[in-house]
C-alpha cells in the first residue's frame, strides 16, 4: 500500500480522494493556516498537518504529491508585478523539490502552470536520482469550469524503481497528447 505525503497540498480539497493513503501534508504557506488548523482537521481528523520541512524528517512516503504556488508565472501575478519570475525562486516550489530530495519517495507528482516546463532541466538537475517527465492538460478536460486553464503535471520516478513504471508514464503522456 502506498503512503502519500502532500507537500503544498493546501487545506486538502484535492487530497480528499487520497485520504486513506495520506500520511500528512507539509503546508508551509501562511495562506492555508487557520486557527488550530481547524479547516484541515475537519477534513482529515488525525492526519498530521506540518508547517516546516524539519517536521517531516522521519516520514517514509512512497509518493509525494503537491501543488506549489504558481503565482510566479500566472496572469494575476503578471498584472500586479508586470513581470514573470522563475518558479525556482518561489519558496513553496523549493520546499516541494527539497522534500522530494530529502525524503526520496519512489514517485512524485507536482501540478503547476505550463511555464514551469521552461525550468524542466533545472528540476531534473535538482532531482538527479529521478527520471522526470510531464503531462500537459487543460483542467477543463477534467471538470474545472475554467476553459483556458492549461496546466502541467511534472512526474518523477526514482531511477532505481521498476522500469515498468516508465512505460506507464509514457503511456499516460501519449493519452494526454491524443486528447488535445
């Protein structure tokens, strides 16, 4: 059975279907902090919510999933700052990558904006023990009401894991391309 750790999972609305496998959520962003973490507790009861990387040191997840900030390359951010920045300069993006590096799960999945793909080689360099690939999709295709919400899943498979997993990853990518 897989043990899933969320990193930058917010208050967990998208994590709820994974609840039976979830061992915790590392959420360093203050935006998601509520008094006594009440929002998290209402959804996840005794599943821990962590706020610092050091707090997850003893966890042994087989999978890390997350959705770090994408404001670095969003239209909203651009409208305020009049420039786009590198996701690698974003603290939640770094926390996600550092968590993968530190805990060495078998797999990881990160959801973000397509702009993150401009830094895919940097991500591969950051995580040299992983085979890193991606799937592009429009979130409207999976039920989001926003028609122009292009997203990317950046997926990593630890290099020492079964090569069959790479075949599955390539097949998922082919399905994604065919849908476009």
